[in-house]
C-alpha cells in the first residue's frame, strides 16, 4: 500500500469553513457521546518554543479514523526565520491495520479546525441574533475564526484592537472588508473593542490578562491560551461567567483557566462543562440573553483527525495526489 502526501493547497480545496464547521461539530458530538479515545496532548519544550503530540481515535458520528498530529509553536518564527508560529504535520492511520494512510500538512488544518471549534462554540453559546464581534489578536487565527463564525452568525460589524501591532490590525481590517464587506472599527483602546459586541474572540499568546471588561450577554471564544502560564481574560470575568471548556485535562493544564485554577481564584466547580456535552444536549448552554459565556479552547486531537479523515476521503481517488511507499 502507498501513503498519500497531501499539501496545504490540496487541503484548502476541501476544508472550507463550512466543511470544517460541520466536521468539527460532529467530532465534538462524538466526544460528548464517549465515541473517542484521546489522551491529553503532551509537550516537549525547546529553547525557542515547544512541540506537542496529539493522538486520537474517533469511532462514532460517521467517523472511523485514527491518527496523530505533531505540532510546534515557536513564537519567534515569523520575525527570525520567516516561518509560521505554528507548524504541524498530521499522520492519518487506518484503525484496522495501523497503516499510515496519509501524511498531510497540519498547519493550515490547525488554523481551520480551531476556527471551526470557535464557530461551534459560538453556535451553541452566543446569542442567536449576534451581529458584531470584537477581535483581540489579528493574526492568521483571527482570520479563520472570522471565516468560520460567519457561517453560523450573520456578522455585520467587527471591532479590532490595534495594539500591539497596528500594521497587522489594519491588514486584518482590509482583508475583512475586502473578503466579507464588513464594517470594521479599529481602536487602540482594548475596552472599546471588548464591550458593545455580541462575540469576543481572543487569539493572542499573552501571559497577563488583557480583557478586563465585557458587556452583558457577550460570548467569548478564548483561543490564545494553549500552554501553562498563558491567559487573556481577567479571572474576575471568569468568576461571573458560564465557562465551557473543550477538555478538562488540557484546559486545567494549559487553557484559559490554568492560571486562575492554580492560584485558587476559581475551582473545578466554577466550570459549567465541556462543549461536547452541550453539543449532545447532556448539559445546557446559554440560559439568558444577559449571561456572559466563555469557551476555553485548547484544541483537541479529535478536531485534527476528523478534519484529516474528511480530507483524505475526498482526495484519495483524486488524480495528481502524490504517494510514497514507506515499507
């Protein structure tokens, strides 16, 4: 048998925001139904960042897929080496034989599946009439969060925090206007951006809280905290909100809740549940229009493997896909 080699360009033709959203939502339903096997991601630290391994097996909701993602996060990549901050590779494996069906780019896939997780959370937790979003962080992940969220909410206006990189913020604003004809409001005041919006999306690598005030009824997708010590949201906001996580082991170790948990500001009883439980209606999501909801996203291997499976099944009979004989 041969192993397919699948590139970013080939993945992008299949994994559109709509496809990514439906795939990741199914993966969370499988998780909520106990139809996955997934240990928490493991970390190896480098001098310039870290490498993470993320294996999973999904056997429900139409999936029968296994594999592993190897992903590195090196914050200085862009400025020092001209490389993405996040680089990743996915190996998709046949659960029957253990044979590697495909090796594929995981960098683009990671961006899309994370955007889809945010969209899934927004669909389950934000107000149904949401039309505005605020962005704290304007990198590549902000783009996929916007692209995927627009599939489930009719956004008309976005507010963008211009610090710490005004040029990047203006580039993001131009892209959003050009791509989606959205009204874009830029501000150097973070409080202006985090208030008066229906959905707030944070995608920074901050290790100190940035978001200190939000309006009643806001849903927050807290995406940036993905390693111990990182946090973007003032813990006082967490204490007064409905907090939903993707996975307890990961979120308590490296998600938005990791610092306030260790410092005793919040405890496990302050966590409302996992997104998979809400997806299958084991637990309730939003209960009122004025409730503040927060999704703490650390990124699950089931998101990667579900998306990799969809890509592989779509492309496996396509001409022009490279393959190699490994053994």
